C-alpha cells in the first residue's frame, strides 16, 4: 500500500519477479502477460491467475521466427475477487 501511495498516479504498472507478483496480484485489475512457447529450466514460477477471477480481453499472437520461439501478448481483466 505504501508503494502505491508513493506512486501517486491513477494507474500503476508493477513489473517484477515472483515475489513482487504475489504481493501486488490481489490489488491488480489488469494483467499484461507475455506467453512464450518455451519450457526453460529453472525453479522460479508464477502460477497462472485463477480463470474464475480473470477474463482474457485481448491477444496478439506472434509466430516463431529467426530461431526465436512463438509468443503472445495477452491482456487479462479482473472479473471478480
């Protein structure tokens, strides 16, 4: 709550790792998500938001190209919670 007060703005974007995500998700009304068609090794994960609480309102697909994996920009809006 203190960070949001310091931002002093009508809209605040939060970008961070799993811990930051977990702290701010309950306060979010929109998620801008990048889905990458890749399964890298690692131990840090962020679970997908609960489908019952979020609705996909936009999706922009990008195919794999030049050795880079396919990806999509996805916008989710909170429906409840």
